C-alpha cells in the first residue's frame, strides 16, 4: 500500500471532517458537528507549523487517516510537551501500519521541537484504540481528564 504521511492542507478539510465524524461517533464525550469540526480544523491549519500540526495519511490522493498535535509547556517537565488529538484511521484501512506511521510523524515533529513528553486522551471504552496504543508503547497514567466549559462569551471573540 503506497501511503504517504504529509502535512495536512486546507483542501483536506472535507476528508478530515469525515474522519472526525467517524471518530466522534464512537466517543461518548464528543458530538459530531460538521461546522464545529471544520472550524477547529481550520484553526489548526491556519496555525500549523511551530506550535500546531496536522498530519494526514494520503493513499493515492485520498486522505485515509489523520492526527493532530499541539505544543504545550509542561511545568512538571520544565520543557515542551505535545498533546495529540484526533488520531484516526478510516475503518477500511486500520491494522495496516498507518496509525503507527502517523504517530511516528508526530513523534518526529515533537522531537524537532525538543518536547520531552507526548500525551493523548483516549475513550476508555475504545478497546481497539487502547490495545493499539499499548502495542506501540503508550502507557496509561494515573491522571484523569476533567472538563468544564467556560462561561458563554458569545463566541470566540475576547475583548
């Protein structure tokens, strides 16, 4: 299979949105909302480079997988850390090494930025994803994720 891992582009928005719909349909904490997902992807793409990155798996011009990452500062590490989000390979292309290659590309991107830790969140009932992460060396922590939405401000504009 001739899959290329490359940086995402704006013209990948539609297939990436479809991949997110596939991912979010199995994650209880998220809702499939095409407009929100496109807006989030656009924000990521507009800032891609130094602090944000989206990699896609391209199979002969068709996007079949993606992973997004953001650079953070870890006070516990005293260094950069990378948060990986939205790791997904289309159902028809799983178990062929594409996910491993996507994460390797993010690992290289992280190393270029001297990040000392990569981290991700996974749905606790997505056993196939958890098994995949375990097989490639990811380990659970004792931390849990908590969430709170900020007070409504009428959108993304902050004065």
